[in-house]
C-alpha cells in the first residue's frame, strides 16, 4: 500500500489524550482515525451523509473493522489518513485506510459496511446511484455537475440551500434573504450525484461594467470540498464573459481568506450586514 493509491486524505495530529502508557497511540484510536477519514470521503463525494442516505433509502452499518499495525505513532505526529473504496458487493462496501507519517505506512484498516434498512437493519442492495458516485470518484471523474440559469430554472434549489445556511444557520431574516434581485440574477448551483443541490451563488449588475456576486452558500456537511470555489469561479467567468471590468462582493469576514485565494482584495473598512461582520472585496479583470 502506497500513498498514491488514495485520492482522499484526512490530516490528523496526534493529541495527548490518544497516547497510552507506552507513549504511543493507543491501538483503538487508529480505528477512530479511519472513521474520521470516512467522513472526509463522503465530503469529497459531495454527499451530505444524513440527507443523502435518506434519499437512498438506507444506511451503512459496520460489519467488520480490522487493523494491521506496522509502526507506532507518537504524540505530535502529523498523520495523513488515506481512504478508498476497494470493493462493491451486492449489499456491502469494503473500504481500506492507510495511515501514513510522511511516506511511512503505520497502520492499515479494513472496514466493511452493509447497506441496510435504517429501521430494521435488514440488508438491501447497494443503490446504483451510490455505486456510480463511488466508481466515478475512484476513477478520478467528477462527482458533481454545475448548472447556471435563471431563478425560474434554479430558484427552488438555490432557495433550499440559502434557507438552510443563511436563515436557519446564521439567523438572517427570510424577508431580506429572498429579494428583488433574484428574478434578474444569474444563478449557479452545484448538484451532487444524487441530484441534490450542495452549493449556490448569484451574479447581478451593480452598475455598468460592474458585476456583484452574492448569496454564496454551501451545504454545511460538505464544506471544504471545493464546491463553493466551483460556484465562485463560474460566476466570475460569467461576469467576465458579459464584458464587466470588475466584480465585487460583500464577504462575511470569516470567509475573507476564501475570496482572497480567488483574487479578490478588500475595499474600505469592515461593516455589519444583517448583524454579521462583512467586508467589501473586488476583483479587477485585466485586459
């Protein structure tokens, strides 16, 4: 087993509570590391666990978990935990985890899950939609699709995400979240392999030659999976293609580094909008 065998990694730093009397990681924690990596795997597949498996009509239950120890991790080690799906059975899925310190393989974990009815725990065939997503990811193909269009085309899906993120999670009043710009904006929505919306944003015109990106929202359970950047890049390109000279946005302060990485720079001083700290940011298109 080599690092290059894996497409999904979770980085973990060994903490004091995970070290035993021998001053090495207690054996059971390697299973925990693998389980954390599985969570990252679903994020990379763009599958919010709860809603996705509800849509699939079942749950995954652990049938087998085994570990092989090659060397010990110690306090302060930074570990990279690779996870991959290596086999799809009729009702089961087999995963392998490789726990690395640098290039050194410390531990391998085998996890076998059975897809079953959530209430009765009776096995069911693994749905084809889930098989397709797993296969696509392991083969290096995209597991999402991005659609761009009007509020009539995408409003239902965009609103669902925005209600969850801005209204329910952040406490923004609904009456200011859905506004008059929605009907004239260009919207972008990323859908996962189950055709669930997981990220959205919109583009409006602030003034001639100036686009404004806003209402950027990503499903909470798949954040960090690059889906927000996919929406942002799509809207930036749409602004450029229609002839704008620059594009602006009102960034929540905690998201400022995200927009900085996309080439936006702060303009003016921070302020509050809907009770949340914001800062205006701008990206100028070069000829």
